[in-house]
C-alpha cells in the first residue's frame, strides 16, 4: 500500500522482552526503497529497541526479518552493517580525541599497499562526504572541538560512507539548529531519490509530515498504525501515540493540599533555563516533557547534586541553597533518580543495606554503631508495606525484578521520612502490574501529606496521577495545567514547543 | 544453636575460597614436611604474617572504595624511623606508638585529600606518595639504620615485636586486635557501611547523603595508620628502623586483599578474607622455606598461587 514495489526489508511478529518486561509485541514493519519511513511513539514505546533489533544490536525473542526477500538473522551490528543497514544512534557514538575523518572511517580506514592507513585518501573522502552535507569542517579537526550539531553531521557522514541501502536515524535533529535541520532534510530527500530506504525516529511531529512518506506508530510495544503520511494529520497522530484507555489504570485520589512546601523561582542550572513553580503538602505535581527537556536536570539541581546557577528555592518559606544531596536530605527533600543502576541503588549489594542506606544515621548509636535490631525492623516494615517480593533481605538487589527494585528505591527514599519526594520516571522498566502498585504508593504518599514532584515521560501516567502538571521544553516551562484542563494533546503540544518556548509564558 | 551455626560455617567456606585455599595449602605443606604443623612453626608463620596482615587490612578499606594504596611500604619505613628515633630519645611506647600511628594516619590522609578533592587517580597519588615518602625516610634516617637504643623505653618498645604473652608472640595479638577492630568498623558501624557504598557506586552514595570525600580521606588515613602500626612491629622486632624497610610490601598487601576475595572494583569484600589472604602468602613462604626451595623459585611459586587464587575467584563470581 505504501509503495508500488515489494518491500526492501520486512519485520514480522517481532517480540522482545527485557528481564521479563515486554517492550515489543508482535510488531510488523516494512521498509521500501525510495521511501522515508517515520517511526513515532511516546518515550518507552519501543522505537529505539525496534531499531536496535533491525541493526543487529539486540536479537528479537520471536519473529522474522526479511531483507530483499531473504530471511536474515543478525547477531552483531557488524553483520547488519555489511548487509547495507546503517544507523545513526540517538547518543553520539564518536571518539572525541580522534579527528572527524578518523571517526568517519573508524574500523574501515583505507589502506595503502603497505597496509598502513592511507591518510590522504581518508581525509579526501571525508571532505567529500562532509561537503555533501554542506559542512565546512576540516576533517582533521578533533571531534571534541566541534559543536554538537557538527558532531551529529559527522555521525551522519559516517552512515553515508557505508553507502548503505537502509539508513536509520534516531532523533537526528535533536541537537541540530534549524539551518542544519534544513540541510539534513535536503540530504534525506537526495538519498531517497537515489533509491535508499530511510527510517526517521523523531518526536518533532512537524518533521514527520515534512520529511517522511510513511509513518508507523508504536504504543506500549505494539504497532498501532502504519500508512502514508498523507492520510494523517497531527491530531490523529497524537491520538494514536498516546492511546485512550486510562481511567482504571490510574487510581487517582483527590488531594487535600496543605501548606506550600516548596517554592522555586527562576531556577537556572545546567540544562535548566529558568523554572518557577510551587507545590503543596498532599499534592502530586507532575512534570511532563520530552527526553532532554531539563526535568532530570531540574531535579538534580533541587536536590543539591548539581550546582544552582541562579534563582531561588524556598522550603517551607525558608530560602535554601544545597551544595550536596546530604543537605537536601537533612532538609527533608529526597530525590529518587531515574537511573536505578547508576544513581539509585547498589545493585550488587544486599536489598536491606540499600533500603537503609539513606536513613542509616537514624539507626546508629554512639560512635556510629548500627543498631541492627532497629535497622532490620525498619527494613522488614517496608518490605511488608510495599509488598516487595524477595526471599531474604540479604539477597543482592540485582536479583529482584524491575518493579521490586523500584519499590526498594522508594523505600530507601522514604525511610528517612522526607516531606518532599522527587520521583524521576518511577515506572521506567517496570511491568504493568507493578506500575499500579507504585501508583498506589504515590497516592499513599499524598495521603500522608508528602509533597510529590512526579517526573514522567509517560503522558497517560502523568495525567492519571498528577493534581497539576507543568510541561518543560528546552529547560523552560512551556505549559502549566490543572488536572481538569490537562489533555494529552495540550501536553504534547507544549512539550514539542522546543523552538518557541517564549510563547507559552503568556498562557 | 547448632543449625544456624553450621549453616554459617558452611557459608563462610563457600564464600571464602581463600579459606579453602589456605586449608589445602596447610594440608599439602603438612604432608610434605613434619616440621610444618608444629606449634612452634605455627606461631612462627602467624608472627611472620602479622606485618603483612596488619598492612593488608588497612589497604582493604581503600580497595573497598575502589581505590588503591601503593604508599604503605614507604609509610611503614618513614613511620618506623619516627618510632625508632622517639624510642631512642627515651620516649615511652605508650606515647611513641600512638604518635607513630597518628603520623601514619596523617600521611595517609594527605594522599586521601588528593584523591578526594584533587580528583587524581589513587594509583598516581599513592605512587607519588610512595616515591616522596621513601625519599623522606632516607632523608630522615640519613640513609642509615636508626637503633632504638638501650633504655627502659627501648626494652618495653622491643616487646611489641619480640615479646611473648602466654607463650604467644605479641605481634599475633596485635594482628588479631586490628582484625577485630576492622571487622567491627566495617560490619557494625555507619562508617563501614558507607565505605562499601562509596565503592559500590559513588553517585548512589552521594545521592544517599554520604559525604563521599570524607569517606575517601578516612580510608587512606586508616591505611596509613595500619602501615605505621606494622612499622612499629617491624622496628621493634629488629631493634632498629631501616630506611629501606617495607620495600615491596604494598604488593604483598594488595595480593593478600585480592586473594581474600575483595574486588579491586570496590564495594565487595571482607576483612576476614584479607586475613586469610595474608595467611595464604605467609604459609606459602614458610612452607617453601622449610622445603628448602630457593628464594628465586619462591617468587615464581608465590606469583602462580596468587594468579590461581584470583582466577578461581573471578570464575566463581562470573558464574554466580
């Protein structure tokens, strides 16, 4: 339907699960030569995972991949590359100390007859590729000296150098300026007309309609729609991305707001360009936005992990300026980070020790001697209260499921009796059943009079749990909604306002 | 009582491959020489091991935070010289010994400062400290041994290295005293828990309200203090401080820690393992001596045993 000829590549019934959590279910996708295919969906819908399966980074649990009519099974990215599939990853994969040219031909350096690197040819070819992208970059420049946009262009040049049939671009315009985006658009058009098949993942909906011929929508790991862009409009696309059924998934309880616990005025920090809000006891304040909108950065600044550049933070009316998370914890503010592995939990340490780590001073007598009885009682209390499934509090945290790990993370934060709890993506990597348990815990916090700041990229979760919602884009607040006025469309529109953040302040 | 106790012992054996290695080594040695498993020789091995064990237990704290301390041998030499000169000037051990240990802690803390606030890699910081302190020891002693002299203070001081109590050499008591202290600190205090947390994940530790820099400085201070105590024992035993004493001791200490199952990546390990690791090295040295193996071959054998121990440990960890 999308094109008149047979598909170049076809994925059928692709399943993928991580640690028992399904991220892709029965996904079909066909790619055609001479077409640009958009892949749309919310964060965590499975777009990147699908592309990693396509390019051999991950292997599908089930399903088949056909390339030019033949069944293929990639076990390494190298095999996919050799079969003519190139990917430009969302995270830049460049070596900063090497030059642009060296990065473009990394691992495939042209050789002289003696087997040494043919440097003149390497730099000549690199120049040609960069010129195709209208970049005036000396290929001898170390990548670390290039702007992020230029680095992205080097990454694209590398994909071009492979002369691949299928080119996947995962959020390529994220770090590009408008001019660079226009150039990329031209390059994409040229490549398409030269018979290539392109896949573009982007959260900028306008780009889908401007650059792409077809669009596929993923939601919760399932393919919701695939068809020509011409038959769609932005509203339809958003509706398909966010879905509709959420009433019973989110056990919302009305708030009983108390005193204002936190007031933030013009907060500026790395990645945060001036954020103001306030939140009260017994209230869940949601923070929506796309990845990289500055929400995590805001949380890190609030909890003292990252220095505040300017602005005011008041807790219970008293101005504070934390220089370490330690101070924030003492003042009753706790941050539960998104990244459990790097920042939240010591995965190869016992569950119990993780749970009590933050609150440990409360269980210590003179000389810092731990009162093991008190500590274990508290650990047992939280294991029961949060119904954490484990056989022994001494077992390593990594042996728990994602949902149980997240509950351990919450218990760790709550054991020190905070007033203000910042939850950053509390249900990432958590399956549906455990999600609901976490939602109930959030409601419990609300009932206990805590002030909950909930950062979530899952639109429906945000709408389902928050009493009020702030939307961030580009480090600024681009929308503020009460529970009643908030809709998925409004949030999505505010979140996508990367280019014109200033309009919103006139809300 | 017996069921959990047996369970505990079994777990101890399974958790500590070093313990099995030690048992095996003792069995083989006893089989090959009648002189090995005598009371005299056992006390001899324990006494010889005590210096390395005391150093290694201090280094364990550093390694648990994912750091490394190469300066302990040089700290031992310099602080040993302090102890000798204090004793030679007639200062009583109850003043000179705490003074020496405090000096060792201070030297370690300086390295810790650079690791924590200077954000220099521990390997480099302590390599520099090793070089500088070794030089300082030579300067302080003028390149000659410092005798503790013959005085009442010197006689008492000598007991710390050469004395006996109920037929057991004093250094063995010191080794077990340090073991009990380190074990209590690591497993029953907030500080110990924080040491593990810093090694397990610095970012996690920081977000959990732990003062990471303070922990880092403290572990290097502990390592320095243990090295200084070992310096006291060595100086007391020899009756003099040698400016080149302790050369290469840092590697024996690290080997003991690693054989004991502590991960160089930090966050995982036990002080009991380190004690066993030090005994493995001690028993090996002793057994090879008794069997009359030349000291050249002894080094090769020691290297092979360390490699084997670490291989077994890494395999069992990747399979679990």
